[in-house]
C-alpha cells in the first residue's frame, strides 16, 4: 500500500546540490504517514519530489500508511508516534530520523544528518 501524499510536488524547487547525501544508493527510506494528516499533506509531496530530483528509485522508498490512531505496519517496531516520520537506513542500521515537529523540510533535515553520519 502506498501514500497518495508521497506523489512528488511538481512545483518543488529545492536545492538539489544540498541534498546529495540522499542519493547514496545504499540508503533505504522508510516513510510513515497518513493521507488524512495535514502535516503529511504539506510535507511529504516536497520530500517525494526531492527524492525524485536526486534520483532515489521507488524500490528504495518503503511507505507505511497509518490510521488516525497511528496504527500500521512496523509502527511498534520503529517506535513511530507521530507522522510524518521518515527513517533512513543503510544495511539495516538507522542513520537518521525525521519526526513531524522538525522545523526544516524533511529532505534538508535528513541530508544534514546524513552528511554528519559515518560513511562505511
């Protein structure tokens, strides 16, 4: 199942160069959200557009829709309490996590965290 809110915003105009850390082909993006959620409607289309702009293929993006009670696949396993939540993993190890309340766009926030993450 996928999230409608993960359809890329065709009007997104972010700085692709600043998002280079997202392009690492060893990364997997796990996205929890709800199409009913205002924050998801506002933030996820730009995130999807950013991933598209840096060339992240769909097979490296896992989408986990949740209901209004924040219930859904992998919610408990990853400790998801708020949506949107995005976890970035490399070889099954969590490198970065975006949770709803951050004040920067999802892609920018994660790119900054990944730039500081150890490269293996």
